[in-house]
C-alpha cells in the first residue's frame, strides 16, 4: 500500500507511475485520497481539541469538589457529559473516514521503478539478458512434454482429472522422483546461498493475503475455504512474508533471507490451446520461493543478487534461458520492479516463464506494518523482495522436452545424485 504522505509530497511522480501501470483515473483518485486525508486530519484535530478541553474540565471538577463547591462541580460535569457525546460522534466519524481512506488507498498499485519500460503487453517487455546456452537440436518432430509423459509414464493429467479436476497433475514413478530431486536440489542451492528454510502453512487468513497484495487484487485467482475464511496459498511468498507482520526489527539483522518449498494453488482461469496444455498452466504446482527483508538502501542490489542465484540454477541445469525486465502493464499489482526468467522449450519452440524476481519496496511492508529501527532509533518501513527459485511444473516440462533422446530422457548431471538414475525411460 502506498503511503498517503507520498501522494501529497510526490503527486506528479505518483500519477505518472500509476499511468505507467495503466491505472485508470489516476489524477481523480489521488485528489480524492488527499481530500479524504484532509477531512481525516480535520476530524482528528477537532477530536484532540475537545479531548483536551474535557481533560481540563475533569481536573477542574476535582478541584471544585475539594474546595466544597459541589454545585459548581455539577455544572462542569454537565459540560463534560456534553463533550463526551461530541467526542463519541467525532470518534465514529474518524473511524468512518479512515475506512473510506484505506478502502480507496488499497486499490492503488505500487509505483514502478524508474527503470521499468513503458508498455502494456508481454510483447513490450525488455530483454535484459540472453544466456549463451545453446538451444538443443532435437531433429524433426520432437515430442512435447505431454506426449513424453504418456510414453514414459512421467505424469498423468487424466488421473488428475479423475481424482480432482483439470489442472491437477499426478506424478508417478521416475517422474515423481524427478520432481522430488528438483525440490531437494533447489532447496540445497538456497541453503548454500544463506537462506533459512521455512515450512509454512499452506493456508493463510485474510490479513496475510491482504498484506502481500493478493487481496483484493488477485481474489479471483485464489482458492477460498469459505467455512473457515482461509485461502490456499498461491506461493510461499504469502506466509513467509507475513512472518514479520506487525513487527519492528533491528537494523542489524537485515537482510533476512528465507526460503520455502510448498505446493501452490492458483485458479489460473484462461484460454485453451498448446500454450496452456500439459504442465504449461496448472492449478497445483510445486515451487521453491526465496524471500528477503532488506534495508531500503540495499534492496535493489539484493534483487540483482537474487537474479544471479536463479540464473546459477538454470546454468547448472543446462537450460537455455533469457531474463526479461517487465513493462509497466505486465507487472504485478504489488511490484516496483520485476524480472522474469524464461526457459526455451525446444519441442514447443517457445519461451516458458519459470521464475519472477520482484522488489516490492515498502508496498507490502506498509500493508503489514513491518518495520525496522535504525542506529538512530528511527523506525522505517522495510523493503521486501521475493523470487521463484524455481517453479517446478514448467521446469519439468523444459527438462523432459529439451533432454529427450532416442533412449529416453537424459537427466541433467547436477540432478543425478538426487534421482539415482541418469536417464528416464
């Protein structure tokens, strides 16, 4: 959530940033928010003044009674009673104004970083870096991963439909081992990079989903357990980032690095066709998330280090990749700067997104009221960052497509100690 003072002090930058994210009626909404805050401040001043008068009269009552002036004390008591009614009305008005202000403020997306390209669609994203890993030559008519899955019994989408519904794959045999191998490999890489491993709950309450910006922006994409008013997590980012909700941390502990493996649940409503076939778009998938809590002055350097971490994993897997800097229209609601990693599928002849690494600056921490105290005892909002390291469904798709051969599917060398086999057939 944006800070109201930023809207006041940097109105022009705010409006330009909102327009870069294609937010409608930016000027009107910002002006309305400032007006609401003016009303809130006016009510607060009146409330403070009347509270001060009431306190002063209350002190007078005590002195009058002490001096034996009971009648005079009764008169003052009546004044105090009248002021209490005014105070109650003002308190109700203040609460109402605060609700109006927050209800509107929470609809504003985060402001994009100055380096974010102008654009509205994925085609307008900027290629930040291309890998030098060669795209494999698979010859004529290579099989897509959904056909390879049937040929080698890797995963079963039809059984997933039978058990649950479309978009819930069932992994089996060596396919299940490959999945588990990737999870362990990714977690070991995160551990080696200094991330503390977390096993978080797979469901969160409304405050947690709201804190990371998933509510109200992505409510339609989240599975809601209505009876208990809980949400299945779309990513481990949500529970892990909320670990410090409402806390004030010591500057000396920053940055804090955490990682977590979880299944992830997303409705992913959308179109049909090859680009969403197989594992390209599913409702349940496994993912290892890396999360950092950082000092504002360090967060963008840390984001680059997170990019290097994800890049290092893809290099070890031998998968051709590229890094995109997302344009304003393709970024998430909460992000200030996002880089996407895409892996090239040689069978589908297209790029598959496998990771996003984002800096949210203070947008999430303002919602969660996660702060730190610096050496001068000043309390500031912390910066939060996260990244996929990595999302397994499309990584599995990329590996089995790019590593297919006549004998089966070769296993990347770095994974063989985890799988216990070097070829899947």
